[in-house]
């Protein structure tokens, strides 16, 4: 199977998997009446859109690929802006959530990027900017989710809020960093090699 086709198949698998996780989380949030958990489920829309664009763009010409790269960069920046807005809101009006809601939200927050990062790890050295973007997005989300879960557990035990705020800010910075990398790569002429050659050979 060609490298691009292999990547496309896996990225569709990730998009479908994240959608299922988001739907299950939304159903759980509705069942317990947790609006914050429901909001987190809607947040997976950024990731699903990124993976769908990444899956659709191969073999559609240089301009289509460049536009797709710009769209993914915009999605990464948009998710960073949304996270920054949420952080600002929490700073101005801290919301108390139960330990059950926090643990539920953290479990889903780990599941989706964990799935994506496990699948995309093999493509982490790919030269293609959109492949890089999908890997960076999964890696950043997983790193943030792991640290946030640890902070949430500590916060409930000690009533400290600032570690969670600090980690949210780190997540925002990672989103903007990934967006900058992807957007910059959109204006670089594509290499003559197969975009996934490096990843498949590593």
C-alpha cells in the first residue's frame, strides 16, 4: 500500500474514533446534566475537522494542498483562541465542578488524543506539513490532557487553581506554536520526495 494511502486510511480511522468519543461524552454529559463536560465534547470538533481535511487533501494538486494546509493552520489557531477565551472566563468567574465531572471530562480528554497520538506516532517525521500538523495536534492535546488530569487531581485535593490555569496557558501556547509551524510551511515549495517517505522509512 502506498504511504499516502496508508496515512489516509489511518486518519479516517482517527476522525471516526474521535467522533465516537465526542458523542459518548456528550451523551454522558446530558445524562448527568454537566454543561462543562458537554462543552468539552463540542471542543473535539476542532480535531475532527483537522483530521477530515488532512484525509481529503492528498492527490488534489499543489494549490488544494496549500489551501488545506492554511485551513489546518487556521483551525489550530482557532482552537488556541477558544482555549485562551475559556481561560480568561475561568479567571474572571471560576466554576466549581464536582470530582465526578472532572474525572469524566479528563478521561475523555485523554482518550481522544491518546488514540490519535498512538496512530500518528509512526508519521511523526513526515516532511508533509499537514501530516506534521495532525501529529503535532495529537501530541499537544495528549500532553495537555495528561498534565491537566494530574493538576485536576491535585486541585481537588488541595483546592489550588493556579496549576490548572498555568497548564491551560501552556496548551494555548502549544496550539499557537503548531499553527505557526503549519502556516509557515504553507508558503514553502513542496519537496520532490513523497511527503510520507521519511515517516514510512523511520
